[in-house]
C-alpha cells in the first residue's frame, strides 16, 4: 500500500516532465492546425528536422548568426530573421 512517501526530487522531476509533455503537445497541435493536410507523423517529422537544423546552425556559426528570439522559438531560423544576434563572437575567441 502506498504510504505517501517519494524519492527526493521526484515531484520536481514529474513537474518538469509534465511541462515538456504539455509543450510538445501544444507545439504539435499548433503545427497540425497550421497545416491541415498533415498527419501527426508529419508534425513529428517537422519538429525532428527543425531540431536537427537548429543544432546545425548552433554548431556552424557563420555570417548569419541565430537571432536571440530563435533560441526560444526555433522556427524563426527558417525565416532567416537575424536582426538581433543571440550573441556576438569576436575574432579574439575564434
């Protein structure tokens, strides 16, 4: 029978997992609403490819740096919005 106890940090872990789950479902629902011909698998594929592209852009910083807003909304990198760079890279650190 459950005695009401739990491991240290378990509650916070569950809260974080719940947040990730809700965020994922919201993003998929948003993509499906904006693309009525997509199936759920298409929305997952879109997010997967966006993630791979986002990581590529993070690893291959060039003359078109990621905009600050795209760090929280990665789809902006597909729109080539680079008005306000997320960070400045100077020659002394290259």
